[in-house]
C-alpha cells in the first residue's frame, strides 16, 4: 500500500479543489451571497452548487445566514477562515492573467484602498521581502519523509 507525502496543500485541495469551490468563494468575496446569484455567475448546476456550499459551510469556510423566513432563503458569507483564502484567489487570478490571457484581456481588475491596481505579491512576514523560489528551503516535519520522498526504512 502506497502512502503519499503528508501535505497541507493536498488537505486544502481535498476541500477547496473541488470543481466550483473556489469560484463560490470568489463570488461570495465579491458580495454575491445569494444562491441564485451564485448559480448565474458561476454557471454550475444547482445540485452541484448546493453540495459545494454545504461542504464549505461544514468546513467553516462559509457561513449560511437566513435572510427570509417565508420563503426560507439564505445567503452565504465568508468566515475568517474563508477570508484567509482571498489572497490565494488574488494570486491565482494574477497568474491566470499573466499566463492564460492576452495583453488587455483581463476580465477583472482589483483596486487597492490606495487607489492603485492590486498586484498581489507574497512577502515574508518576518523581513517583508518578496518570496522567491530560490530563497526557500523546505524542512519536512513528517516522520519518515525527506524533501525527495520517504526516507529509507
């Protein structure tokens, strides 16, 4: 039996990597909190969208809030954990703009509160420098694992 590397990326993708999950978060962060808005803006089948919403609520990424009793209707809002994923969305959008779209073919631009277009950059919280691949060193913390894979038994 094979055991994959223990990995927080894999754990996160098991939750938010399902088709439409990050698009749900995108819409909710944009303020589109009602089911019909989500269906329209994402283009997901209603049953699949309902399943994604239920899973994101159960995981504590979204909260479900009633806004009408008769008929009973809900809106979805990001929790603090959901809002922590917003920089991931911004970085993914910027990557898509750079590598998947032509010049001037961006569907959305985010403006920072300073009035300038947001260009997301990952920085080190300790020193403030931008993070570059060549500046990183991995230190596996799972017993029996090295950066290249499982250690010899």
